[in-house]
C-alpha cells in the first residue's frame, strides 16, 4: 500500500541569508515521507536567492524551483497552489521561507490529517512588528464583522490541505488576491467543514528584511478589506458552487 505524500509550497523573496538553512531543515522532513517534495517559488528576488536556490536544486532531488517576476506574496502562493493541485500528491502544505516556523511541528499537523481536509497551525505567540500585529487583529475583527466567523489565525503560513479539497476551494477564488490564505480559511469554515487548529510557535525573524511595512502594508490591508467585502457580496453564489462540487 502506497503511503500518503505531500508537496510543500514555499514562496521566497530576498532570503539569501537563510534560504539554505530553511531548505535543508525542511528536506529533513520531506525525506521521511516517500514521494514528497518541495516547490520553492522565487518571486523575483533581487539578492542572491536565485543563485542559492539553483545550487540547492542541484543538491536535493526532491526540491523543485520556479523563478518568476515579482508579484507579491499572495499571487505567488496562488501560483504555487494551482501548480500543486495539478500534481499527484495527496496533500498540500504551505509555509514561508523566512525561518519563523519550526519544521518539526509539521508532524503535529500531519498526524491530524484524518480528522480534517484543512488543518491550520496557528501562531500562539506571533513574533511580528507591532503594525503587523495590529493589522492581523484588524483582519480578525473584519472576519467576525463581515462573516460572523472567528478564526484563530486565518492568515497563517503553516497549513496542511487535502489536494482535492484545495482544488474545490480554488475554483471559486480570484487568482490575484492579496491574502489568499485568509480567504481559504474563511471558505473552509463557511463550507461547514471541520477546520482543525493546532498551536505552533512562531520565531522572530533573524535575517533579511520584512518586505511589507508602513504605508505599503496599510494599502494592501485596505485592498484586502475590499476583497473581503466583495467575497461577502458573492457569498451565496459561491456557496452554491461549493455545495455542488465534489472533493
């Protein structure tokens, strides 16, 4: 009997200082699950990230690398998801490349995979700048106000999803969302699906720079709010589509 496997979707942007460590750490996880692999998507990095990823690709057979023009974190994740659902992997796992999530906690989510098609690793202590913590809280308020749903960490980048269930959710989402993980978390909850939440630690960033801060972050937050309102206005039609879609 063939064992279940997964593909890790990892967006990368200007992480030359830590990307080698991150890939090596996650390879230790991947190697424990035959047939699993990592897809690192370089979102137009301006430092030596591209060179390092190409070097790592030659070193690790289970590492796939895609280089693309810079579009931002959200569109990069979406591109990764669409690529993932075209593979034969049973599960899709998404995490970031900034070394803030400990890879060893992946096993906690993996053990819960028979309880749900959608498992979130929520950050019980977020190590982010104050402005990001405030905006994260604002999104939580938006979710409650607009959808009546309270989620522990809707935007976490530490999540395990059944590929066929992710395919179902992606069919009703635009491809250029600012924060697609928030929308996926919302839809999974609204779909009367049991979303499993598992606490994971979140480490302070020690290398690189946070790409979105200040006015750029606030601007994207406003755009995200508009996208949430748009989703709410289309929600009845979207839920009908989800009800008719088999996973």
